[in-house]
C-alpha cells in the first residue's frame, strides 16, 4: 500500500509516494544528499543565482548517476565474460 512521504529540500516541501520502508529510507537519504549538495554549492559560490546553483547540482548528480551506470555495465559485462569462461571448462 502506498503512503505519502514529505521532504523539505531547499525550503520546498515535496510530497512523494512510497510503498516500502526501504523506498522511504532511500528517498530520505537522496533528499538529505540533495540538500547537503545544494548547501555546499551555496557556501562555495554565495553570489551564484539559485537557479544556476540548482542546475549545476542537477548536472552533477546526473553525471554521477550516468557514470555509475556505465561502471555497473562494465562490471556486468566482465561478469558475463567470466561466467562464459567458467562454463566452457
């Protein structure tokens, strides 16, 4: 059963739906990481307009996600190759 979870990020309340405790935990961790990243950018670049700060944070997070996905794909390909090698013995 879905339940509502509210997060406040950079002063904005976001309502999300989750089905499990694990989903809620991951969502809250992601929200905390997002807030910490925004705060770090604001501290490092205090004169940067908020819109630019948010775009930079989004770009950084998207880059990290795509990089992680690429690395996971490489690891998966290597595992499949090793599996083939093992099965051929």
